[in-house]
């Protein structure tokens, strides 16, 4: 990759941040429904990344993999739904994943 591409990407990112500060802020204050949607988007992206990491196959195949990670994710989801503290969520998910891997 050449330096010109890196500089162009850096300028584009800086331009997006400036546009977000000076244009998106006032735009969203006039539209509360879009502001609420903007608050939810980071969580949706994080959930998508977690799901991709959990179900993507590590081999070259294009299929989904359901293994011990899916059990850990389900246990973590239930713990979050029950409003457990973060340390309880992490320990429960890790324990469930380890148990499934030990049994299987």
C-alpha cells in the first residue's frame, strides 16, 4: 500500500469525524427517533461481531459451526437477561464452554 492511499484514508476518517461533530449532532437533536437509533447501533455492531466470532468456522469452509462456543454464548445471554453481574456472566460462560469441551 502506498503512502498516498494511507494519507487519503486518514483524511477521509478525519473528514467523517468532523462531519459527525458539526453535522450529525444538530441533526440528531432535531430527530429524537434517529438519536435513539444512533444510541443502539454500537451495541448491534458488537453483537454482530460476537455472533460472527462464535459461529464462523475456523476452516476454509463457508458454513456455520455450532460447538462449545455457542453453549457459552447461550449461557452468557441467559445470565445477562437475568441481570447477573459481569464477572458472573463471564465465569458462567467460560465454565459452560469448558464443561462442553471436556464432555465432548
